[in-house]
C-alpha cells in the first residue's frame, strides 16, 4: 500500500488510540485512514474499501467504531487538519534522528486534545484529592512516568506508595482503602504486573486511574477512570518515546489540577518540598 502524508496529529491520535478495538477488515480500514491522511478528501468509500480489501459497509462500520457518524465525517476531519510535514532526507543520521524525534514528540503532544478530555482529567484529580492513600504502579518504560507521578503527588502532600517490586505492588494494592486510588501507568494497557495490581486494587474496592495510550485494553477495562494519551504505534522506537512524553504531559496537567483542588494544603507541601530540594543544592 502506498504511503501518503498522515492525517493531522489529533485525528491520527484519535484513530491510533482506538485501533486495538478493531479487528480484521475494520482494522485494515483504520490503517488506510492513517496511511492516506489528507488524501482522504479525494477518496470515496469505495476507494477506501478497495485499498483495505474490504466491503464499503466495513468502511462505514469502522468509521462508526472510531467514533464518527460515518466516512464523510472522517473526510471532513482530515480536510480540517493540515498534514504534518515530513522531515527532509538528510545524510547525517544524527540530524535525521533529531528531526524525527522532535516531529514524533510534537505529534504526540498535539494529539492529546483528541484523546483526553478536561472532564476526565478533572474527575481523576478529584479522586486523588479525596484519596487518603495513593498507589502508583508502572513497569518497564512506563516506570519512569510512574516515578515522576509519585514524586509530584508527594510534593503536593499526598500519601503515596510507589513500590518498584511487582509483588509488593500487588500487596499494596490489596490493602488500599475503598476511597484509595491506584494510578496505573502502561503504554499498551496490557502489562501483566500493572494490570494485576490494578485488578487487585479494584478487588479491594479502591478507585483505579489508568494512564495509557489506548482507549480499550485490559487496563482500561479494569479502571474506574481512564486517561488516554499517546495512541502511537506500538514499536520500540520513536513512537514509544513520544507516548511517554504525552504521558508525562498528562501527569503535569493532572498535578496542576490537583494543586488547585488542594489549595493551601498543597501550597504548604510545595513549600516544604522546596526546602528539602534546597538542602540538596550547591
């Protein structure tokens, strides 16, 4: 299949975040939508069906499963978003790597507007505000995001547990109170240790906030609140790094929202955090 310019970052993120819920013909249609990008404005339903090796009805169903009323609405969305410029070929591998990294990061961050709503962010912050105890879990590449989230929540005065050991995380999850929160970070939403801890937290009656790149996953099925950010293709490369940047941006937005909710208590905690940091600075 010939590759064209991708759709704008918001539309691309919206489609990628929902790809795992599609199967067979509908998944092929979604891939065509991503591959054709802005060129969709010149393609009919039948054209897309031929490119995807599917029936026109599958094109319509895929668009509806992706949250659109039909193919025409997808075309309108593609037309409204200018395609992202592709970096020029450069013989210097470092120059290419830098350009590709910056482009992927920008697209992932721009795509947040399509996958994360202020309502979902506010609901997650309110759950953290009410929680007497917070457990943060994440493994592998998501471990760094989980560590960042735990640090920021502590700085706001939250009682946070963030064990690095998977067994300890599950034990902590099972001991969460009903008003407690488990913040589970997983790019795929399918990391076994993270999902198992989230399930154990739900079993204890606690809230589970999932931070993931895909709208439908074992983790999102377990969670009480899901924050979708990233939606990049699952490969060990630029897309994975870009998704982590998007997840870190969500952590920033989440803690800023929580700062507003906690008010003076959070301000006092931040002052103490600043004092501790100053003691470790030359």
